C-alpha cells in the first residue's frame, strides 16, 4: 500500500482467497491499530474479507492514540475532529485500490472513539456509502460545522452494540442513535448487553452473520 494509504499507520489481515469484501476497524481512545486486530478474525473467522485496522493520528496525554480531543462525551473537539475527519477520509478513499475491494463492499466500524468516527465517515451523505456501519460503544457526534443528513437511509445496514452499565459513554447515546437511524429507515441490528465499556463476545458471534449478509447485498460484478 502506498500514497494516501500511508497517511495513517495500519495493519492488514488478508483474506484467505479473493476477498468478498473488506472490514475496517477503528480503535478506541488511547490504544492503537493493534487493539482491534484480533477482532478482525473473531468477526470474520473464515477470512472471507480483507481486514484492516488503522491507527488514529493524535498521540495525546495520558498516552496512546486518539481520533480527537475529548472534552465532553458526545461533543468532540472542533479542530481535532475536523482535522482527523479530513485525513481519515483521504485514507479511506485510497483503500479500495489498495485492497482491490470496492467501497460499496467495505464495512466501516469501530469501538468507542472509533465508533464515533465510523458514524461520521460512514453516514456522511457527501461521501459514497460503505456496505454498512458497525458502531460499538460509541455515539453520533455533534460538532460545529459538521452535520449528518439522516433523512433518507432506507435499508442501510447499521449494527449497534453497547453496554447498559457503560460509565464512559452512556447507553443512552446508543439508544438515541438507534432511534434516529430507525426513523431514517436504516436496517438496524441492535444489542444492549449488561456490560461496562467493552465488547460483548456474544454479540460478536451475531455480527459474523451480519457481516456476511451485508457484503453479499452488493453484486459480485462490482468487484471487477
């Protein structure tokens, strides 16, 4: 991978054979692209998909990598959010050529901060739509100068998972996202789990079939 794909550090887990699609995972606050690397194989054990994890561009106190400065949950810092959004958009734009998989067969997902950026990049109607969005323990961001048009998402696949005891990002954010996207007509897989700020292993198994179904919605002819 070269060119704009080098804007962000990343790890690739190749598909076993010709990829049927791709899965991009964005990590949470203060970790790196290594954090969700094992999740690629848990979500796609048959390795049907090309899997990529990517590192956030900001290295901030108290350590690790961040997608934006967080001052209030639900409201990312304006400057760092917009800077990261632009950089991540360029990186994602280079991904189809690098992987040989069209964006329409690529699922964009993440955990915590990574889920926030997945909502932002995956639901922005100014960009091509991915195959689906996977949001684990995150929220749809509210940022000055950034607004998502959720008026018409008929049938668009979104999977949302959140812990009911999450002390970092309240489960109410997941419920709000569910309501907004359901009103917009999105096809939602929703799961609340009696957990803290983490990923429910039982939901991961459910997501395996969801991923297969989502990438199969696009005709194989689009892989050419």
